């Protein structure tokens, strides 16, 4: 069945150019075009689409405003923003509502790859088995309040470090946690940071968002550890995975930030299960120990879905960026996604496996499974020793032991 794709741009010349450029995809895509946000919404209300690709800068209703409405009315639709390099600050307004961003002009093969990956992800988190399991939960955790407030503040182009700091300072415990993390050996800062405002200025908005998210996700007093499951251990593993993943993509600041967040949240599905279905975790751990298989393999066999897909569903509901949702949902099985090269998913897959290698129970069934064939197919096998050495050094830093 053909995927239905709607392209939105207020310039007829651009739309005509897109139609001509993408003519070869007519066999696999059913494409329609709209010259305004209002026209796009009218079309979708009559005939829903699988993917909407919208220009960011349009009069009356820009791309961010359009996708915000699409998200509410058609949450199943993949939402993609097209923006030029000069529109980066403007495009930040679309971060909470866009699955993916593409630069203008965009090559057809790039657009094809992004559309196919996004649709694959939607199919993953929309799987009927997953929907049944999630539907049986009493509740899904809401997007952490401070993180949500930060998203709204950063979407306002008039906001600055002072406004961001005020949000954090409303919660004394969170302020203390952020300052503790900022000043830890994990970040290796050259001076001691004593105020939240300084922390915001020193680290930047993106990193502060990530710290706040981590503080809220793993700092809830209501979290309890089922038998045989350590929430503290999960937190430490997630922080280590986040740091390793960020280091792997250190040359690309944007990807490094997404890798940190995806690494931090890659096992968040386990938190959901710990709170709502602790017997699920207990049965999985027992079967994994007896069979010598990894827990995610046991989960797939017993329940038809793993903690990875549950986590992806949750962060997708939260509206986190597409690369993060994809990495969370596929961190054990990156081969399910067609890759152009080293990206957030690959970094988190490698980081998860290396983090497990660095932990005291390395080699146990709970260890991450590194897909060596997948890494080799991407041409990165020769970088594994370097990544492994960096992971070991970071593990020592986090544990407070100098290498």
C-alpha cells in the first residue's frame, strides 16, 4: 500500500519543483501538495496522510504552528519540517512537534530515507501487541513538569538564561541535583559552578534540559525496586550509557545532545514496568538467568514486545525528537533501521553494550549484546577499541576513581 505524503509550502514554484523532483517516487508514494497551512489542514481533515512535510517559514501559519495542530488532530501522522540554515532559531519552535528536521534544499534520496525511517518508527510504536500491553497499564508517566516548562520557554525566542534558571530554581532539590551533576567529574569543568544561572550559561540550554530530564526521571520518590531489580543500578547504567553515546558523537554537537538524552532514556521502559508491571520484570529476569539469554530476547518471546518498544512509545507520547525515540526503541536491534552512517541509534546501541561491559556484573544475562556484524557493515569495527577505552575511562570518572 502506498504511503500518503503531503507537502506544504507557500511558494508555488517550490511545490512544483518538489513535484518534478519526486516524480520517480510515484510508484511508492501517493503525493499531494498544499500552498498554505490552512489548505493542508483542510486536505487532512478529508483524507488523512501518513507523512506531512512542511516548510518552516510561511505567512499566516508557519510550519511549527501547522504541525502543532496536526499533532493534536492526527497524532499518528509523521511530521517533518523543512528549514534553511538561516532559520535554525525559528525552527527551534518546532522541536516539540516535529519528528524530524531537513535542510533546504533537500536531496530526494535524503527525503526518501527520512520518510522511510520515520514510517518504520511509527509502525514500531503503533504495533498492536504494544498497544495492548500499554493499554493494560494503569497510567503512563507524564512528561516531567520542569522539562516540559523548559521546552515551552525555549520555544519562545525572547527567552534567555535567566528565564531558564528561574524554572529550575523553583525546585530546590532539582537545583541541588543540577549543580551536583554540573560540578561532578563527569563534566570535567575547569571551575566550580555555584549558581543555577551560571550553570545555564556555562553548559547551554540543551545540556541543561538533559540534566533536568535526568534529574526528574530518576529522582521520583514514588519509584520502587521490584525484587531482583535495582533502580539505582538502572540510573547509573543510564548515565554511563548517555556519556559514552555523547562521546561517540562528540564531533556533532546536535547529535551528541540527542545521543545523551537517548542514552539516558534508553531503558525507561523498565521504569514503566517497575511501576506498573513488576511481575513482568521479575519473570523476565528469572527466565533470562535460567536460559543465559539477554532479557530483551526473553521479553520478546514471553510478551511479544520489549522494554525498548515500551520506552519508545512513552518518549514518543512525550513528544521528544524523532532520533531519540528511534534510538530508545531500537537500541538492542539497530539492524531493523536502514542507516546512512554513524548516528544517534548506532551510538546508543554501542554505548549500551560498552556500559554493560564496564559494570560489575559484566557477562551476566543482563549484559547488552553488541551486534558486531551490524557495526562491521557500517565500517566502524576499527573504532571499537577507541570507544571501549573511552567508556572504561568514563566509568572510572563516574565512580569517583581517577584513571
